[in-house]
C-alpha cells in the first residue's frame, strides 16, 4: 500500500517526491481543482535548497530563482545599513547549498511537474478530506464517494488542516496585533539601480518592510507588516489598496515610497497574522502532520516553506526504513515527530521573538541595532547549516 498525503502544497509535494526517492509509492490529495499557489515570493535558504537539489530539481529551478548577494537590514527613515551578511557565493561555500528567492507558484510548478513524471507518485485534485480512520494494519481516507487505503496518512493540508481537526479537533488561534501586506512590483517600473540584489528588510517603530527579487529578477516581492488593531481577517487573498499601504508607511525611506507607488494593484493583498502555539503532539498511530498543519510560522524568519521541506525529507527517511514492518509504522511516525518537534518549536519561537524585535522603539531599538550583526549571523548559522538529509537519532 501507498503512503497517503492530504495537501498538494510545497510541503506535501516535497514529502511525496522524497518518499518516491526512497522507493515508496505515494498518493497526494489536493482539495482544490488544481495545484495552485497564491502569488507571493518565498526565500529558500540553504537548509531547504539542499533538499530540493538532492531530489534532482536544481536544473528545473534554475530559470525561476534569483540568488541574492546579501541579507541586509536598513533603517526605516534614512536607509542606513544596520547589518549585512553575505549570501550568494559565500552562502554556497559556507553551507554547501545556495540561498534562493523564488515565486511560490514557480516552485509549486517545478514540484508538480516532477511529481507528474514520477511513476511512484499519483496526484488527485478536487479531493476534500471528509473522514479518516485507522486500524493496526493501515489507514482509510474518505473523499466524497471514494475511500483510499494506505499504510499511513500525512496531513500536509495547511494551517486550517482537516486532518489535524480529525485528530485533535479544532484549535483556536490568537491574533498577534499585526497585519501583513504582500505585493509584486515589476522591475521595469523602477529606476534601474533602485533595488540592490539583496534580501532587504527595513526596521521601524511598530512596522517593517521586506523586499527582494523573484522570477529571475523580473519582479520585486514585497512583504510589509504593521502593528494595528480593528481588522483581523485571516485570509491570504483579501485585496488591499495602494493608498492604504502608502498611508501605513508614510514618512518611510524614499525607496519604500517608490516601491509602493509602482506596485501592481491586483497583486496587493493583506492578511491578519494569527499565532498558534507549538503542538505538544502531532500524530496518532498511523496518522501524522507536516508543515503549517502542525507548526505554522509567523513570517519573521522566512522559514515557513523551509520547515515544511525539511519535514518532507525527514519523514521520507523515517518511513522508508520501516515500510512493510508489521506494527512499526506508528513508531516510524513518532520518530519523525521526535526529530522535528525541537527544531520547528525553536523556529516558531524565534519567529515570535522577531515579531517584537523587528518593531522595537527608542532605546530598545538602538540596542537591537548594535547587536544585530552578531545576532543575525548566529541565527543564520543555526538555521542554514542544518542537514535534514542526515537526521539524528535514527
């Protein structure tokens, strides 16, 4: 029997390809009519790019990625550099893998095409999870009038996971008091030298603004976060307006003003940031979770996709060693969870901390700026040097 995966996003498809790489058959069930991602950029740091390369995707990714030269922190008003860490060739040399910027839809396209070409992976759309059951020898997943049997079920179905709800019931979330914006800006709309080839973040009182190139440098992806109350819609696709975004960042550096003015209105969305505490337990028996279904990340470390990709790699290692062993699938999934929970909890908590650190004011902000070069490098080393292809404790 195959492994069943609910959710055809970045995490679910990476897990499917990683399992197939280990010789395991997989069925992926996506509730939408097609495999699509919302229009936003993501950062693929070395801890996740090395996994994608291991799966044979380096050549397929090449037309879509942008390799930033540095990670840069700048002052919100005058633009002075607070901290800068080299990426590019330096990251490749130090961590053994590159640092990429890529549009979500482009990464998903690469994963879907690889899955479609793999005889061990079967893709299903319009497949909404309705019920889950398990016994000592397998699991059953009911989708409409069809039921599928498998050796295990992985819920990679996002922050509103149906599989998690079947396991643990509905979980509440806490509004963080932050509202995020995302937008795309065509490079051709900007002065030639306005945006440096870096991953840049401007820190300001109660706000921050991130921008970086995607689509091989053709577009600038912007993610902006503002502390505000009175609006708490948790939707990735709620449209925003250029005028409202401009008002939120009035008085900020002129580069930010030009980016906002040049944003494509149809690409501008906002969403309230909700937080969910790390789960004490992810799975039961032959059913477990992956990615945002079990450890949703606030966007203050650029590690949400990276953690889901790491999950998929380690899941594959744990399950492949125990496939077909009677009664051992539950222990394999528990091993996966035991390896992943400390790592994902650390990153969740670091992202939570950064939600405060990025927005510090006054003297606290001044002290933060003095230690930022050292602290940023320490965090990068701990995150990027991690190798999910050789998980500990096997």
